[in-house]
C-alpha cells in the first residue's frame, strides 16, 4: 500500500472533523496537560479481498484524563440507524409502547 493513500485518508478524516464541527482547536490553559491523539489505520476490504478503502481515524488518548480535572461530561457515541430500527422493531413486537414515549401509529 502506498503512503499517499494513507495521507489522503488522513486528510479526509480531518476534513470530516472540520465539516461536522466535532471539536475546535483552542489554546491550552497553562495549568493543564495536553491530551494526546493518535492515528488509527484500517484497510476496508471488498468481498473478493481487494482493497475497498483506506480509513484513518484520529482518536484521543482519553485514558490520560482525570474526571473533574480534565473533563466534567461524558458523551456516548451516536447510535447507528440500523440499531435504532432494531430497537423499535423489538419494542413494537413486545408491545412496549407503554414504557416508551413514542406513539407507533
């Protein structure tokens, strides 16, 4: 695999971070440590084994953070649409509308 392909994948990841406004760059407060990041690379194959796409993700080394000092809130990743559909199907099959604030009409 060519390094140029990974550079393209990294640029795509950075452009998506900017587009989605996932985070903003700010100046570091003097009394705080920098929380480092790392790149995680993954090659996504096609069914026949050929390369479909190179995927690069920029992830935060959050294990270095201390609750109350480095952060106060925690955030869950967004649920995939197929997971939400599955939950709604199960809730409908088990007639759980009384426990949910959703009207299945």
